[in-house]
């Protein structure tokens, strides 16, 4: 969990701090993909933080270990570290200043650049831009296209780096997610671009301007959850609808919410539930198949999205049936059971929480009972 001045590591069950790691500058955090490490976007690149919780599969069970978390000296260089995307055991990092993409084996991400087992793949987009990339199971690389002035489209490269499909019909391209069946959706200012079975398809939004810039997918659902902004002239639009894109049919459905939300408000439950943390202070649980709001769980006081995107606001992360919600106004973090809506733990911190990432500690290729 980031704060102004460092990174705080909490135990996910007790919410007790287990490490406070000072680090200057505005920090962002993303899971590194191996269950143990987190990538911290900071000056110089993506720095590896060891959350020091891990497991080893051993026959029909697994052995579990913990140690003291620390910021390692391993950094993947980037002038402007941007999006990190983990999928199918591969971790993709995008440098906005250069358009340089590095994709590594998630299991060995802690080895760093040049590591013996990282199996790094590199690609540089024709022009630098605030972009995103994701590598699929078959080696396909989906990467955004554009310039610093205008992001415009999507390219699909095969394992050898050859362009297999491309489109320039994605103005303002931003963000991606992968849904069940390996379908990829990439957000545009007028809908999304869908990659399914090697074919790119444009799915129009509900209006001429319909920006879907942040998405959340689930391997248990063919439906991608996205935000939805409809006012091209707004300096700061506070949207009150979300989008649901069925990657099988290409249908785009919108769901009206009782409150607005922000880019840190979207997540998915273990069964594919679409989750939205609203400015009314409630966690809204949506059935992605019907668009029906199943329940709304009040968690924090109503709040207003700050104008500066770097200013802390309530944020949401989900793991193993638990939703974790920050409340910067009270310096709290709240843990709630997604299925029952029961708050099972609350903690007050000594710092104002900002972004979160989860290091699962899961053993790779684990089997049977633990």
C-alpha cells in the first residue's frame, strides 16, 4: 500500500503492518505476477519489492514461508514507468517515455533484466505514448498504438514480432483486460476494440463519445467491466454508469449506478462478479450477465473525487473472496467478504493510504491440500 513517503506492507488477514519501506516520490504499485513480488513504479523504472510471502508445491501439499519484506535493488529501467499487465504467467511493462515494452516470465521477475530465467521479450512501439501491452498464452502480443499527441489504435503481433492484425479505430486508446477464453478488450473514446480468436472487432459505445479507459476482467466471466464517460468537454467527469462488454456476442450493456466512481473503483469477484466502489461509500456488486445490482454494501462515508488524480481517494482491490477498501479520510483499510457483505476486519493506519497491490503468497503449480 503506497503513501506519501513510502510503501506499507500489511498482513491481509489481520491488516497489521509488517513493514514500512520509505521511498520518495509519487509511487504506484502492481502485482509482479509471481505471488511474492510487487513492482513499484518510481524514479528510474519498475523496482521490485519483495513482499516476502511465498509457497513451494510439494507433492499433494505446499510448504509456506514468510520473511521480512524489503525493497530490492532490482529495477527494470523505464523513463516513465506506466502500465503493468500480468497474464498467462507473463508480466508486461510499458515505458510511456520511449514506447519500450518488456515482457518477462512472471515466475522469475525478481531476477531482473538479464536474469538467467526471465526469458525477456522486448518491443518498441513506432512512437512513444501512454500505452499498454499484454502477452497472451500463445505468444501473441497486443499493444497500443499512437503518439504522445494522439493515441489511435491497436496492433497484434505474433510470437515472432510480425503484425497479424491492426486497427486505427480506437481513438484515445487506454487500458485493457482479458476475459474468459482469452478475449482481450482495449478501451477507446468511442467504445472498445475486441480481440477474439485472432480477429480484431470494434464495439461501439452508446454514443459518439463513450470513453472506456479503465477495465477489469475475470477468467470466470466472458464479460468485461469498464468505466464509461460521455462528456468530451468535461475537465473532470464524475461518471455514474459502467459498461459491460460480452466478449462472445459483442454486446455492450450500460448499468446506471446510484453514485459516481473513479479509476480505482473497479474490480472483479472470485466468481466473476462486477464490483464498483461508489462515491456514496458503498461497494456495489453487479451480476455481469444481467447488469443487475445484486447488493450494495456501505463501507465508508460519501466522498467526492479529487481533481488531482494523484490525490488519494478510496480504492478497491480483491483477493480470495475478500475486498479491500481504503478510506484516506480516516486512514482506514477495510476488509469485507464479497459474497456476504460482512466486514471482517478494519484497521486504522498511521499514514494516508493511496494505491494497493496484492502479493498472494500462492505456491506455483500447487496441488491438493495445503
